């Protein structure tokens, strides 16, 4: 249970930092920050982790490298979402 809570908190912080870097923080709330952080960590684990040999926070490996891989994954996720949003008429 404690791992799940830490996973949500760290995912939320990673999602929030990624949204601040990508300047999308005003468009999303706390719940979406958590989703972006967790999905971004999974994306980072799938794309980046094998290249650099660092596990993600989703693999119960809490380290600075894991946080960086998760943050990069969240930024990539927000880049993809922004590309699809721009293509849509508002």
C-alpha cells in the first residue's frame, strides 16, 4: 500500500515538472499530472530505459536515474499529445 502511494506522489511530481517544462500546466490539473507522470514513466521505461540501462520508478527502483528516465518519458508523452492537439481545429 505504501509503494502505491509513493508511486502516485512521485508520478504526480514528475507529471507536474514535465507539464511545467512543456508549458501545459495551466491546461491540466492534479489528476492529469499523475496520469502523465505514470504513463510517462512507463513510456520512458519502454523507450529510454533499455538504451541507458536505468530502471524506471514503475519497476520499484527509486533512484535519480529512474526519476530522470521517467521525466523524459513524461516530456515525450506531452510532446506527442501536443502534436495531436495542434492538428485539431479549435
